C-alpha cells in the first residue's frame, strides 16, 4: 500500500493508473473502455465470437466472412468505403483467428474526422452487403494463400500440429480452409453466418484513447444498436489430452527441419494458470534467458530460435516447444528439448531462476500497458475471455508468491511425457 | 575533452502545426559529449517506461567479401561477455530488472536497445556503455554463435523463396565493389569463415563514442540522461581514425535473372535505380519518389488486385532514408493462371497513364496525404517507433528534424510532380528484374 501511494505522488497526470470501465449495451454487447491521454487517437476492436471454431464443416467460412466485411454495404461499394477511410487517414482492418474475429479501427479523435470514420466503420459492420463478385475474388485470393502456405515449412508444421493436437475438435482445421471447403462456400452461407454470429450478444467491444466515457458510451451504442441482438454462441467442447504419443514427420525440401513438440494445454480459467504462466516464462517464454533457449541455442548453437508457449484458447489450446535446426541435427535438438522439459517437469527450479522470472515479469509489467495498442489487446482479452476487471492490476500479485514447488507440481499435473506429439517438417529422416 | 554541448531543439513549431497542440509540450533534447557521442532524448510521459537505444554507424553497407555479414555477427557477439560481465549475463541482468532487450543490424546501422521501467535508466546506460569498449572475444563463443547465425540464415533466406529473390535483386542491382550488394546477414561462405580477429578489427574500427548515437524515449529527465551518458561513456576516447565513409553504392541497370526454386508461387520483382534523401542533389526528388511509391501501391492494388483481379499481391517500395543510392522496387504475385507478362503489361499501362494524365492520381494523392498526416500521430503510440526514427535519421546523417518535416514535405507534392518523377525514374527498359519460376516443393 505504501508503495502505491508513493507511485501516485510521482506520477504525472498523463500516467493515471489504467482505469478500465465496463458496461453492457442495451443490445447485450460487452464494452471495455480505457481513457488514455497524450495522443489524439482512438482505437476500437470489435471482437466477435465468429472465428474458425464456428466454421462447422465449412472450413474457412469465418475467415471469408471476416474478409468480406468492408467490401460493400447497403449504401456504398468497395472503392467508396476504402476512400472514405483513407480520406480521413483512418485505419480499418479485419482479422480472423480461431476464437475471435476482430474488426478494428484506428482514427484521430479530431472532429469531423472522428464522426466520419465512425460512421463508415459502423456502416461496414452493421449494414454489410455480401456480393458474389467479391466472394469469388476473395475465394481465389484464399486459394492463393493456401498455395503460399505450402511453400513454408513453418506453416506446414503449424497446420499439422493443430490437426494432431486438436484431432476432430473445431480448432483442428486450417482457419483459412482447404481448397475443397473454400470452393463449396456460397453467398447464402456468408449471409447466414453473419446473421447468426455478428450479433450484439456475441460481441466484446474494446475502446482505448483520448475520448470521454460519455463519448465511448455513445460510440458503443451506435455500433451495438445497428446489430441484431442475437444469441451468444454456445461453448465448444473442451480439448482433451491425447491418449497416446504421436510421432509425425512430413518430408519437405528445406535445409532446416522445423520441430514442434507438445500436447493439449489450458484455457485462462485453468486452476494452475499462474504457475503454468510463470513456469513457461522461465522455461521457454522469455527469449534468450529462458531454459530451453539456453540449452538449444546458447549451449549448443543448434537453432536461432527455440521457445515454448501456451495458446490459452477458450476451449483449451496447446503447449508447444518450437525450434528449427539443420536437418541432420534434428535428433539431437529433439532429445535435448524433451530432456529439458522432463527435467523441468520433474524437478523444482533453483531459487535464483524463480526469482529472475518473477523479477522480469513484475519489473517489466509497466511495459505491458505502455501503448494504446497494447491496452486495446488486453481489454479485448479481458472482455472476450471473461477475465476479472482487475486482471491486469492484480497480475503481479498473483505471480509474486508462487513457489518453485507450485510450478513443478503444475507441470507435473499437466505435462504427460509419455503422450507428447513430436512433429517434424524437413528432409527425409 | 569532456565539454558538454546541450542543444534544445526548436521543434515546437513544426510539431504544433502537425499535431494540434497535443505534442506541443513535448520537446526533444540533443547533446554531444566531448568524445563525440551524440545523445537524443524525447520525453514521453504516457507510461513510466523508457526505451534506450545505442546506434552505431556501421552495417552491411560497410562490408566486402570475404567478411560480409561481419556487422551482424558482431551484434550477436555483443551478448557474449565483457571484462565485467560473463557471456549471457547482459541479457540476464536486464531481464531480472524487468527489461526487454535485443539488437538489430541493417545496411547502414547496428543498434542495441533496452525497454524498461523508468527506475532502471542508469542500469541500461551503464551496461550498454560497458560493452562499447570492453568486449572479450572468445573463440569458444564464436564457434557456437557462428552456428546460430548460419541457422538464422537458413531460416530467413535459404528456406524462404521470396527472400532469395530479394537477395538476388540486390546482387544484380548494385555493383559488387560498392554498398548494398551483399546481404545484411552475409554470404554463407563468409559466415562460415570469419575469424575472431575479423570481429575484433570490426569492433575496434567502428565501436567508439564518435561513431554512435544514444537515443532515449520515454518518461525520463533529459538532463539526467545526458548526465548518465557522460558518467558512463564520458571517459572513452574519441577515435580519430573514424572518418566519414567514402563508400558509395553503384546502382546497375538492365540486369535480369531467373530463379528456379522449390516453391509453389511465382514471384516477380523489378528495381529502378534512384537516389535517396541523403544522395539526391534536389532534396524534393526523394519525397516525390516516396509519394510515387504510395500512390502506385494504392493505385495498382485497386486496379490489378481488386478490379482486374490479375494479381494476388502487389508491393511498391522506396527507401527514402538509405545512406547511399538506392532502389525503387515493384513486386507482384500474379493471380492463378495469369502470366507475369500480363501483369507487367498492366503495370506499364497504368504507369503510362499516370505519366500522361496527372489528374488520374489526384484523388489518390490527397487521400495519401491525409493518411500520412494521421500515420505520423499513430506512430507516436510506440516509443520504439519514435526512437527508431530518431536513431536511424541521426545515424544515416540526415538529422532528426527530418522526422518532423516529413509530413510537410510530402504535403507539398503535386500530382504533376509525381507524374514527372515517374517519367524520369520508371524506365522499364532499364529496370532490373528477378523472376521466380516455382518448381514445386516435392
């Protein structure tokens, strides 16, 4: 407490503690807002639960729907929409992941720019018109992306790992679809998808920037009001661990073999979330100073990058160790990576490593919210994944008391050394 | 020798005009220590953090065979221990103090950075200063790190068909005796063979206070930054052997190359020799080229990707801030079933139209200006972007005021001027080109 008071005394007005405001629009959209001062800009992210995990058997449907937002509305064509954003210097973009599809806007807050960019943004998202000519074009573009993916060993490896770890779960297929699935998607599919998933109850709105709360409420209302109320999408089933190990090799004419080792993981409400988070930071999540990088790169020079991560998706993501090495060193790298994980799982780390990991997270925590763009991402995550409003402000408190035993036990509970997926893409073995 | 020159930079007017009051209370401080170390500080109090970057005037454009990539290799070795800290300890200490750190090497510079809580400013400056002069060179570390860099080259270049295309484009667009011919990471053969002494020589030649700029952006006190810089860098001697480089880049024209690679997609890149802001005699020329790149990128995306649908991607690039003569580049991936020639012909048609009828781009031009003005403000959101521009402009020798006059310079360009510059530089008969013909990945 004393520490906090001191901080406040020295803080300038621009640096007021991040105050996250939350409310729900009359139509049922969740809103998360943080006012920041110092730059005349506003960032908005509309996070819809309308991504690849909602594709059903129409792989690529969510991604195509997201891509077509902005191509036409009931009142304007594509070039008019692009010109309207560009004329006020606003940045409009869409992206589609596995849990969420994000429609975003970055604009100046000066009038009349703010009003113009918000009006176009609102129209694009609430009054879209799906046209066959754009669908045909974007399908061709998607097929081109699928081809492009086939010349990247990193991409081939990622897709194969998803399939191995998620099996028949909605997370298993490539989010941009397959050649076969893309060809079968129709305009009606897109319209239906939009009607079902681009609805207020399926939306988390994040706003960050130099606007008042009154203005933020007005903007959220404007967007939400134009959408159907709809229904929140039902949760997918939880990803389960595999019941046996898998070794997969995909032959590819590259100089390096991409090596991916892992298993099913966790979501953000997992009881061991914090010890697993801190543990991964120390094990493979903090660049050159992490244990995995030290063993693979610093001690042996086997790879340029060697790291591990949890994907923490809604229905459980995966845990993965990832590296690339010259083809004939693959076995050596694989053995070291597995031994390193095994040792981390079975033994407690020394107190210095534990303290270093905590100090890095806690000491650097201010960097996490140092830009509007970063804050926007956090607000989206907090809202979309139903995290508590104090997620950020309590984060370092959750980290500071974790013991080496807590970490070891959490890895022992989660990681099953006998059921790992070991996937490689590279020259013939 | 340790006299301190403090200059408070008169940027308030241009900032006021550009950013509507919001930045008018933020200034930039510049100083130069007696030993030649330049210091640039920009205060940004939005969060209690800072980024500290040390920029050296050395990069791939200073290199020749058989030591291409030596700047980048040295960058890796900078984490491998000094007389005070053993190998890896730099990263460990920064990390346990909450820092995020790394380094990057390019054609015209090598830079190191730490992003940390504002209470750690002294630590960052102290440790960066230590490795400017006290690096220990160990053969054991070099042996391992050489392998890491070779793996990095495999990952970034060898296994990426489009990276190989760009590497080849530079080989045929720049004479091998001058700058920009060789890749930043170096040729594989060179990476495999440089000795510890090559690295030591490079370090001794270029790592000195009068060849570096310290840039700090964040919630810091400029007077304190300068005082700390003086405390930790101030005792290093000025290196009299460092002279302005007499190197040049010699651009070539009319060269072409076909690459048959294990790839799935075709890719085509063209380059047109062009001056940079540094080398141009008429300083408005580079801004016109920059505007041409924006207008063409937007215009070709509209007509070739969105309307005619004969290309699946288009890229137009120009390196305004290169230290030497540079390239204006055009690249594309044709749509499925469309030949490169069809796309090339459409590009030429559109360029001809732009040249013959400036009104054709009037709308594109005014929208681009609105975007650039907004982008300038959007870029202030990241302290790393701000420090990048300040450090790069200082290191290339252009001066940091270019960051703040950019939007005004771009705003003053007319459609007629863009047409004229296109006519002068986009001569397709003289362009260099690299064509990737994919052979499949089986």
